[in-house]
């Protein structure tokens, strides 16, 4: 997804910033089917907070996320309310580059949030190594910590952790290496290593 889309996401995020974390508003979720599979997305009132790329474990992962991050909130399936979000994900999966990103509701440690912001700066079709991301954060010895932050990314694709690779190959991916290869190939960045 593009930098222009990131600016639109920032505007949308500003509109919902007044809501307090841990609100009791429901967490809405929906599934989106496309050429890359079935993804499950969930949104709080502040923005997209969860994205599962594995259809088999999506509901259990979503429930675990809700218990950790929004324990007082009910999960409500609402495809109509999330239609703009699922349409953006489907457009990305079709290979559209300038997709308007929805606002995000990211929660993590200060280091995780810094890593995720840096991942958002990796252009569509490009990759960075874990070490390069760590160096850009001013922590050149923290490549492994960058990998751990990637693994905790609650919204893969929207925060493009698939664009981070190992110095000698593909590295890991919470959605599985086949999905990582597919996402990189979609963006024209598939490594031949």
C-alpha cells in the first residue's frame, strides 16, 4: 500500500483519536475472500486492530487478541460496516498499488510501535533486512528484536512486515513462508534466493 494511502490513513486516525483505549464499544470483524485466500479483519472504533491471514486459526486468534486488548468488548461480525476495509484489502490482493488504507489501532511496546512505523516506510515492491530496519531505528544490533516485533504485528499486510527479510534469505513470517512469498511476488519483490 502506498505513502499517499498512508496520509489518508493518518487523517482518518486523527478523526478517531479521541476514543480511549479499552473502550467497551464492540469489536467488529469480517472475512474477505480474494485470490490470496481468506483473511479476517477486526476493527475497534479507532481503526483496524487485527488481521489474520490464516483462515484456519482466524477465529481463535481473534478471540485471543480480544481477550488481551479489548476484554470488555463483544466481537460482532459486521461485513457491511467493514466493507470499506475489506474492499481495500481485496484491492491490495488484486495487485492495486494505490489503495486507501484504513486507520489503524496499533498497540504494542514503544519499540514495537517504532518498528511498525519503520515498516510502513518500506515502499511497495521493496524489501529491507531485519538488520537494515534495526539500523534505521538507531539500534544496529537489534535485528533479532525487529524480528520479534514483526512476529507481534497484529495487522500484517497493513503494516508490511512481509517486506522484511533475512540477510541470507526470506526469514520468517507469522502468516507462513508461502504467504510471504505470495505477498512479495504480488508486489514484484520476490527474492530469488
